[in-house]
């Protein structure tokens, strides 16, 4: 028998894990940007990466609250999903720029 309370919990935990992964990536981006000395381009890309991380954290927190607040959580909207994907892809691009 399926317990409908477990799926929102798994989804909430997945959002938390993804947020933690993004936090690690943002910290590594700051470390990479400041490793060889401070350059204007490195600081700019690092700041952009941190802003994208903050945007993703806010989106994830919004979704986690929605999952916790309702007996039957609402479906993920296309707008929220698109914003989360764009933040993630843009952060990956920023990380790639910092590495190369």
C-alpha cells in the first residue's frame, strides 16, 4: 500500500540535497576566483555565481514550504521549474568560466 505522505518528504529532501550541492559549487567558485589573486573578471563571475546560488536557494525554500504546508502538495509550476533550471545551468556556466 502506498503512503501519500512519503512522496512530498522525498521531494523536500531532494530539494535540500540539490541546495547543498549548489552551496558547495558556490563555495568552490569563490575559492577558485580568489585562488590566484583577485581580478575584476574573477570577482564578477564569482558574484554572478553567488547571486544565482541565492536565487536557487530562494526558489528551493519556496518549494519546500509549499510541500510542507499542504496535505496534498500542489504540482511544481512551469515557471518555478524553468527558473530553477536556468539558475542551475547558469551557475554551471559560471563555474566552467572560472575553471578555464
